[in-house]
């Protein structure tokens, strides 16, 4: 009950800044209801949308497999990736041409190679295919690399041998995954940085008269009508979205607009600052998540002890189990949090297809793997009912 109330309150707390920072009411709605009434309508829409998502998550969690919110994330990112890869409609409205090719990576590549001469391809066609937005080939490669990187990391694990204290010959293994903290640290860190940008935008625009923080360029400066910072702390903490947003501006004047008036060394400093803060923040959130979800050494030791299992060669004592687990879990927490942050950072720097972020691709792959494992677990319990008690279902 308390959890549901907190979720409802957080939906409202997150919806209100969205109206003042990102979602501006239409002029017709303002003329009809006034500025305050129009914003209230949008807040109500956001609340109802959040409530529906929460309700569907509860429905899937109780009667389905997996998490409803996770499935929404995976479906949205998957749709964007498929569209960004195979969309055959032109980039802008109008007839398809060499200057207005298909938006999808594969159709664009095929169309430009088929309709451009070798001289045109060498003179700039290959650049448009491989690195120029939207949906260049390098972004598709980055997406594929992230997919296989996460799959490999998820499959890597250390297994602790276990034996049953009372049933002779009963053995098992407790897996400690390389991705022990999962993708939660990246989710929390990305949400934190997104909130920094959101509040910086609000203080730059709606709350420009606020003392100290209002219209402060050092907090975040924005061009009129834009939600992307061009200066200040928010600019340094804003995620890059592909090579064309940070690398090419430093070496090619044609992309200088992405520098937003900054020198190349400032762009390099931005990438370093963003990367360091992103990784360190993910490690911090990883440790926080492990300790608050009963995944720490002491909690895991109690779980193993409660199931009647023990490590061969050691006395059945939670303190000994805790000492053994301390060799692995703290190091795995830091390593997994840093690894998942580096994977997301790599995807953001290289770019991904479909205007998705590296964090989104990372989450989607992890969600699909977890869903597959849960389905396999359900099938195993149906085939072997004895496993239900061992896995803690009954």
C-alpha cells in the first residue's frame, strides 16, 4: 500500500517539472483553459499515463512473466531499432532522391550505392553512408557490438559449489554473474543526469528570476526553443549521441555547429568529464542497489543457509559463508557497475540506430535475457515440481 502511494506521488512530482521544462501546451488549449488550466490538463494526462503503465506492470508481475515496465522499455527501444534499420521512407517529406534517401540504415545504404557513381561515393557518398546521421552504418555496428557485448557479459559467471547439509549427494551451484548489479546502476545514473538537464532547463527558462540559480549560464544555457544545453554544467553532463556530435566537430569544420561555440579541447574535456562522472556514479548506484535489495554478502549468506546448503569444506556457519562471499560480491559489484556503464558510454559515443541511446539498447538486451531466463525457469518448475520449493516459489 505504501509503495503504491509513493509511486503515485512520484508520478506527480516528475510530471510537474515536465510541463514547465519540456511540454508546452498548445495555444488553442491555452486560449480555451488559460495557462494554468492547460498545464493542469497535461499533468493529469501524464498522471493517467503513468498510472496505466503502473497498473499494467502490476498485472504482468502478478499474472504474467517479467516486469511490465521492462517490457514497455524493451518494446519501445526494439521498435526504434527496427525502424532505424529498415525504414524505407525518405528522411524528409517529398520524393526520394540522392539528397533525400531512405531514413533506415540498410535501405539508405542500398539506395545510395545503387544511385551514385563511384566518383560521388568517393567524394562524400561513403561518408554519408557510414558516419552521417541519421542512422549511419557505424551506429548499426555500435548497436550490434553492444548486443553481443551484453550477451557475453551476462553469460560470464563464477559458480560457488554447494552441498546440502542433510541430504548426502545433493549438490548445487550458486552463480555470481559478471553483470551482478545488472543494468540498474546505468538506469539510475541516466535518470539522475536527465533530471539535472531538466531542472537546469527550468531554471534557465521558467524560473529565470529564481535567486542564484535562475538564468545562470554556469548551471545550464539553452538556445531558444531547444532542450539541449549549449553551456554550463548541464552541457558537460549531457550525453553525446554519436560520433557526429563530438568527434567530427573537432576535426571537420562542417560539423562545427555541434561544438555550440566551444573550442575542440572543451569538447574533449566534456567527454572526459561525462565519462568519469557516469562510471563513478554507476558504481555508487551499483553498491547502493546491492545493499538495498538483499544481494550483499550477508544477505546472500543467510539465503544459502536458509536453504540448507553449505560450501564444501567449510562449517555450516553464516559467518563463514559471509567471509567467502566477501571475496567476490564487493569486487563483482564494482566491476559489473563499471562494465555496464562503459558499455552504455561506448554506445552513446558511437551512436545507435533509431535515435535510441546506448542506455536504452543496454537495457533492452538485459531485459530480453532476463525474460528468457524467467521463461526457462517457469518451464523447469513445471517439469520438475520439486524445484519450486528449492527456488523459493512455495
